[in-house]
């Protein structure tokens, strides 16, 4: 991989970690169970994306 590609992956990993933490924070603030479940799915999707990019390394 080129340096530019590695920097891109590093950037994506940081964004995905941020999205995960934002989802977790939002889940903690919600009362509606259905909405919490939806945000939990989003969090899991971002965890999967993070893992896929991480595995490229």
C-alpha cells in the first residue's frame, strides 16, 4: 500500500471510532426502545466497517 492509502485508512478508522462513540452516547440518552435498537444497529454497522478496514492492514 502507498503512504496515501495508509493515511486514508487511518483517517477512516478514526471516523468509524468516532461514529461508534457518538452512537453509544446517543443510546445512553434515548428513552425509546425502538429508536435505541435502531442506533445500536448503526453502531454495529460502524464496528463492522472499522473491522473491515482494520483487516486491510
